[in-house]
């Protein structure tokens, strides 16, 4: 085994090269945090500061109007190292006779493939667990609505949702499973993509381009899984562990946000050499503060900013039915003088909303629900609820005073 031990650094570099070819999702997302960020970080967590949001005001011309001073609201995102993937294999006496090229093919490549799958699944699971504020439906068989049957119009819808939230226009992707990819392939408006500027691992998965989204098939996804994302949607943490002092040989390598350690040691229990490839990883969705109609950051009951996941759009692949709408109205009748009501939106219920709550308060309660964000409320006696995507809304009421007070909810 001396030939392998003497070349640990070179072999670690080979492992990194193999890993960069295998995995797709880490190559898409821009925010990557490594050893320099986590040195001394409490709880193995990096708190990423978000820039405050402000809106300029018009003082008016030639007047003595007092100015309004706004408060800066600082928000942060926690990115934590919480996974320790590794692949360890024994090297039998027969394998000890392999030369370097055969070692890479027969031992290191399968280990790196296993690591690549773990990387992909970590980011995939972060997307699956995220509370999406934005959603679209893609029905590839029955044209239920004008916007969800054709993949080009679905992409245009997703682009509008991201634009409305002021997500940067460039570096957008549509990540798809195999059935979604099949439904898109061959579309007459599908554009070819110059892959020369893409990371190597992404090139083989490119399906095409629609509405400025580069479409990439991800094998780690279920066949009907799909997301529109900006490259800032997910923050990735990745650190190469230090080579243990007891290792016979080893090396840590980092490049393009991918870090791994290759270790060789001797297992005295089994009297065999051992090859280990390992890393520390973690990931988190990048959240943004919600704002009201006046541009101010919305705060919850504890005066903390209400945060939502606006940098990606979840796609439901299949028929959404006919009970949903992106516009609803509410109207309180019977003249109540007290009490409250709740709204249930796609199965999730708001906290109690006072009978005389302002539009901003109602919107804040709605936008606190999982998967809801960017909802707007307008109107006086009859209020219009505008959502980013079709939803189902129901209500309960507990009013006092007046004459048979109630609240009606109507789909537009």
C-alpha cells in the first residue's frame, strides 16, 4: 500500500474532482460557508446577517413638513453544520496490489459517489422541509387553468411570483424530477442552453430554458418533484474535517465550496488497511422579511420580523381541482361590537383576528401561516384577500354584540 499512502494529497484531489462531477445541487447555490466561517462559531452555527429594508419617502416640495424617521430592522439566518457524512471501506490484501488508477476506479469512485448522493439529499431535504411562501401548479395532462397546463406559462407564472418579491432576475433555475422533465422536453418554446459557463456536474442534467429559467433534471428528486429557485435560495455549509493524527496518511481539499477529507489508516482489529472519505455539511433556506403595503417590515407579537421563503417556488405536479383561487373576499355582517374570527387557508388556521382588525394586521396573520407569504388585504367593509397562488379559504367566527354577526368568505 506504500504507493497509495505516499500520494494521499493527490488522491484527495482526485476524490474532490470526482465529487464535483457527481453532484448537481451544491453547484447551483451561491451562498457557501466553510471552515473560516465556522471557526469559533457557537453551536456550530453561522448567523448570516440580512441587509435592512427601507423605503424612501417624499417630503414634498417647498414645505415645512416634519420628516419620518424609520427604524432599522436587522434580520439573520442560521446556517448550521449538523451532518457528518462518511464512507469507509477496508482494503483487502488483494486490493493492496492495485495501482493508483485502479484504486480510483474500484475503491475511491464508489466512495465519492456515496458522498455525492448524501450532499444531494441534504440540499433536497432542505427544499422539501422549507415553508414555501410561493407555489404554482403544473398540470401536464388536463388543462385545468390557463396558467398551469403549459410549462412555459407555468415558468412565466413562477417568474412573476419571484419578480413581485424582488428576487434578483438572473441565475434562476427550474429543478425537476424525471416525470416533470419528460413533460417539459420537446416543448416548442424550450430554448437550448450554452452549458460552457455552468459547473461541470450541471451540464449533463440540462433540459433547456424557459422564461429565463435553466431547467435541470436532478436524479435525487422524486419523479414529480420540482422547484423554481434562485441561486441564493439555499445556504450551504461544508467543512473538511482535519486529518486525525493517528491516520497513516490523509489530506483535506477544498474548491468551489466543496470540501472533503481523504484518510488512509490501518484497522488493527481486522488487520486491514482502510480508506475513508468524509466531510461536515449542513444547509438552510434563505429567508427574507415580509413587508406591509407601506414597505415596513412586518413584526409578530414578540416584535420579531416575520420571515418567509421567497427565493424559491414550490411546484405541485398534478391537478389542483377547482376549489382554489388566488382572490377571495371577506365581509363581516350583523354589526358586531367585539369578538374575533379565524381564517383557515389550505388547512392551516390563523390566530384569532379581531373583528375590527386593520388590513395590515389581517395580512400579517395570514402570512404567518406555513407556505403562505406575500398575501395582501385591501378594502373596507368588503375586504379582498389577494394571494400569490390559488388557495382554499374557510372561516370560523366568534363575535359579540350586533344582530346575528357572522363573516362570509367568497371565492372570486
